[in-house]
């Protein structure tokens, strides 16, 4: 149904921190080895014409690129093993649909989306932008879930959400309670995304790993954050409950060494039995 393996859907999401740079550092080799059926990329930071062919239109993949109107910023992409039934760029926002923050595709029985939520910075316009995005995006998430349910479909929204939800989701949580990414109001917003009576989605990785620190998905390039595993879990897969219940495996593909990294994020892979 979804490629070369029937009855299984494997979805991988990763912020590539610039796809052209990642392609030179190991992403192409990783892409050639991944068993994912769907690949969600964030922070591509390039127009399709600027990308090398090996990542613009790789063999065996159907690709949708949604670059930002502002050159060299944001950008999301989706790679699928089979041709999507439908593609949507943006979520109906006059402000954000041209900013390379969201793209979704319909596959048989499931909608998969790639999200790059703004990172923010306290006391700046960037944080105001993040707040506006969250304010518009949560109603869309609800609408998407309700529309999918009416059509007998499931949804998974993968990507860099740029918010650590709980204390277990970042190593140095005490030092970040006043920083963007761990602000009380941001965490409360994720509460709503994952509230059965509100957004109605499930944090798939946390559901499968309920009692662990992390697993972290992003580590600063500064200092020895990666070597010390002093990271943040901000790359999430938010799925509708029925789909989340079919998740049988969730792993963070952490590089073996600091030198082996091709992004400051690691791929997050979830396997669903369909």
C-alpha cells in the first residue's frame, strides 16, 4: 500500500538545517539507506532549483518542496514512495502560507504533514510571530482532525515544533524556563494540542517512551552538548489517536559521533502497523 512493504507505514522527520549543506555532509547517503515510506524535512532553506538533483528529485521518491518566499529561510519538504493523492501547501493563513512552514499530502487512509514551527526569541518580533503562528495553527489542527475523521482517514503531523513539552524533554530545563521553547505559555499550547477534548492528538514518541529522559532530537553545536547528550526533544510526531495506537516503534536516529552529524537535529522515525 505504501511502498515495498505492505501493511506498514514508516514516517521519518528531520530538520536538515539547510538541505544543501546536509547533502554535502551525509544526508544523501542516509537517504539512500533509509527504509522510510514518507520523509518530512524542515529548514530546507533553498528553492528546488538550488538543490542538487540527488535531493531535489531522488530516484524512487515523489517530492513536494514548499520553500519560503524569503530566500534562504525555513522551507519544508515531503518525500513519499508513492504518488500522493493530494498535496496542500500551507494551512489557509494569509501571513504564514508563503513562509515555508507547512505542507501536507494525502496517502491511502492517512494524511502526513511536515511542520516547521517558528523558533521564537523572548522579547522580540520573532516570539510574537511564533505566538501568532500557534494561534492560527491549533484551530487548523482541529479542523484537519475532524475533516479526516469524517473521511475515515488518520493524520500525523511531523516536524520541528520548537517547543519542549515537559521537563523530561530537555536536559537543562531549569536553565530554560524563561527561554523560548520552554515558556509556560508554549508548553500550555502543546497541552492543548495533546488534550483529548481540544486538539485531540497524541505525542507518539512520548506514548511509546513514557518514562525516559528525552529521547532528545536536537543538540546545540556549541560546547559539548551532543557528546554530553544535553539536548532538547522538539521534533515531534503528533498523530490522531487511532493512528497513534498503531505505532509499534519510535526511534531517534542519533549519529554515532559528533563528526558523523549532518544536522544539529537527528531524524525521528515512527513505524505504524496499518
